[in-house]
């Protein structure tokens, strides 16, 4: 401990921040991208680019479900389960899917999906294998190439460190509220500190909320002890207890024809007349033990789990349902989860989440750059191994992640649609590009390397919409003409980032020239008077 | 329109908070604010930020508070850009902000 509270907090802020800043940056970066998970999925699947959003989406749901049951009865009457996923505002297509019988070594059944255009009810061209937005989502909370549980523990610890860094940061940066609207340009480390303070304070409620709720999303992994001591089968027993619809096992034997789905839908619409149905899941279809689960949109309610009704498929009897009124503890847990994921947020709120996420990335990046700059100033040219490591990781992470992301999207367009394991190869492209950034950072970490990386990033960002235009039927102009806003904004964002990286390249070039001039200027020694 | 009203109120609030600071007031009006002006600006800022919060929570229920946090972030960003890079446009910006509040408020009141 240091000799005063303020110095202790400064020490804490520096070290908890520095130790985890690169991993936290990755988590924030991937999390920010995940807010647009559905839009990334859309961009990554050219087959659905021209599917128009339905104007009467909710009204058409009943017919889509009935047709789905007919289709699945025809094609997979003996399948262990069926799934009908209805179009949503951000997911424009309809899916009829059925599970293949599980192989002995398989943990989960493999699904065979048929994607349809909901406007024409015609099957869409085959989908390409891609992880899409789900890759960033998984990277955000369990990293990659790590066992899922280990990855989650790493993310949890990093989040704890982040929370400590935020709280200690508010204590040590005493003037963050006084200097709230101030940013002093071209003042060296002072400017970096201003940028760090500004990005922290402008989204401080968001930073606190997203970090705290992030820990809460994994709370049952972090703190399972109450459930472990109360339930014989631990966490599973606890979840079955709080969500009765998870635990329904219909013990009826033999086969039985499915009740017409209309009978079940009538019950759903009686309970929720304006129900916006998300999906219908059937287990053991055409058996006496079959169950039909209907999941509906929770609307503006701040809850993470979709409300659901569970019926017997053979008799139509309501077997279980999610709680209409949540208990206080459940409501708290659900709302904290929903706040973190923003799953049911409106487009405006989603953009504001993204703004908060970008502010978080800037806060972390400026923090670790500032530390390196301060230490370099103090070391007067002699860089220790620690400083070189920090500078290298700064360059590799801050500039490497945008390059890796571009590579992921470029690979999505350039890899052959028929290539097996195509989705894994996209991920390999992501990490290979990141590795390249790491190698550049390993060689040297001067302004020149930052400039090279900025130029490469500018080119990579520009390539994403260009490669898209060359390999698909659409481009940024056609998206604008046909009001395909998600695709247009996606391409436009990459163009914007390309411009920003170009500006950065130019700024770094100017700074480098200025530095070179200062170095080459002869030092004029003062002439001592002989008088 | 309700989004516009709550956002412009939030923006107005942070504009007042910024003007209540002596250095920013001096940058815009070339003189220091009087003690009374300082207090009035702070009062206006608090009233409009609370109004913005109330509108967000009332109209957006569960997600209202989150929306309000997002509006605050966006407002601080815009105000910082204006006060540091476009200081000479702050007066025009403030007038536009007031017009936005009036128009969106009137629209909602009349419909």
C-alpha cells in the first residue's frame, strides 16, 4: 500500500488497467461489434441480401407457422424436434428446421434448416457457412481457441479489473467533472490524458453499467455456491426450479397425431392478443409425449428471457409457462442481463450502445498509450523490456484488431461458398491478420510502424465494400438506392473508418517529419564570452 | 418526435452546464458570467436534464434510463466538439438547440 489513499488509488488504477487493458480492449471491441450481430449475419449471407422486410410481419405469423407444421410433417415426421423461426425486424427470413437423430458421440442434434423468403414463401439459395456476428459475440464473452469455461473465467477476471479501474479512475482523475468539456489539442501527453478523461466521462454510466452487468451475466459461474448447497443437481436444479418450463418432461408413451397447431395458436392469442411470436419449438413431434413451446417478443419489458407458453402437442393442454410477474430477485437478474445485451433495444438505443462501446475502446486505448508515452519520456530513450512489451502489445492490439476484423469480412467474400469448414477459415483469417500485426509490432514500435499499420488498416477498410461490390450483386450505391439500410450502413462505416485511418496516417507522417527535423537540427552550444 | 424532445433537452442541459463554467462562457461571450448568470445556467441545466430523464423513463419504460444514458453520452460528445473545435458556432448551435426543443415540444403538444 502507498502512503496515502490517493496514491494507493493511482497505483491500483495504473496496474489493474495496464495488466488487462489489451484483453479488455478485445472484449469491448468484440462486444461493440456484437450489438450488430444480426446485421453482421445479414451482410455475411449474400443469399438474404434481397429479402425485403415484411410489411405485415406479425399478421402473417399464424399462416407461416401453419405452413411450417405442414412442411415439417411432410419432410421430417419422425425427427426428434422441429423449430420454426419467424422473421424479425432485423432478421428478414423464415426458417423451418428439424433435428437429425443424434449420433452417439454428439452432444447436440444437428439441425437441417430450410430458409424461406417470407414474402414469396420460396426457398432461398443455399446459405454459405459463416460464423458471422456470432463469432464476435462468442469472442466477447469466452474468447477463442480456449476452452469455453476457461475463456469465461479470463473474461470475468478482466471485467473485475475493469470495474476496479473505473472506480479508482473516478477517484484519481479529480478534475474529470470539472474539465468535462475540455480537450487540449497538440499538447503531448496532456492531450492523451484529456482524451482518456473525456472518453471515460462521456460514457461513464455506460462503462459502469456494462462492466457490472457483464459480471452479473456470468454470476452463476462465479458464485455457484448457494445453488450447489441447496440443490442435489447443483446449478441445473436451480435453473429448473426458477424456470419450470425448462423442466417439463411429458411421460406419455407411444405415438399420437399432432393436434392442429391452430388450436394452440388460439390459446396463445387469447392470452396475448398482440403477440409477436419469435419461434415455435416442438419436441418429440407426432408422439404422445410431444411438447410445443411458443416464444414471444417481450416488447419494451426489460427482461432477457423471452416469455413462453408450453403445450402438450397431442392434447393442446397448457403444460407450463414463463412467469407473467417476476419475483424481485428474478426481475433484477433479468433486467441486468437485458441491460447488458441490449437484445430488445430499439435501433436508436443500439446505436447509443455502440457509441458507449467505442468510447470504451478509446478510453482503454488512450490509457495504455498514455502510460507508455509517460514511461518513455521518463526513461529518456532507454526502453526497458516492460516498456517495449507494452508498446508492442499496444500496437498489435489497437491497430491489429481492426485489421483482423477487415480480414474476417474479406475472407467471407473471397472464400469459395462450397469450401468445407469455411466458417473456421474465416476465423483463421481473422487471427492470421492479427498475427501479422503482432509480428510488425515485434520488429519495431515507432511512429513509422503505427503509420504503416494505419495505412494497412485504411486499405483493408476500403477493401471490404470494394470486395463486396466485386463478389456480390450489390454495392454501397445499390443498397442506398434500394433502401437496404443495414447493408448500406455496414459498407459506409467501413468507408468512414478507411478515411479515419487515412487521416491518422497523414497525422503520423507530419509528426514523424517534425520529430526528424528536431533530431537533425544541430545543437548550438552557447558561446562563452572570454571577456 | 419524443426522442428528439428528450435528446434536445439533454443537449440543452449540457450546453448550460458548459456555459456555467467560467472558461467556456468566456470563450463564447468574451466575458466572465456574473454569479447570478452562473446560478441561472446551472438551474436551467438541472431542470432540463431532469425533464429529459422523466420523458425517457415515462415513454420508454424499461429501456428509458438506458436511452437517457446514451443521450447524455452523445450530448457530452457534441458539446465537447463545439466548445473545443467550433467555439465560434456555439451561439448558433445554442439557438438551434432551443428551436429544436420548441418545435418538438409544440409538435407533441398539438398532436
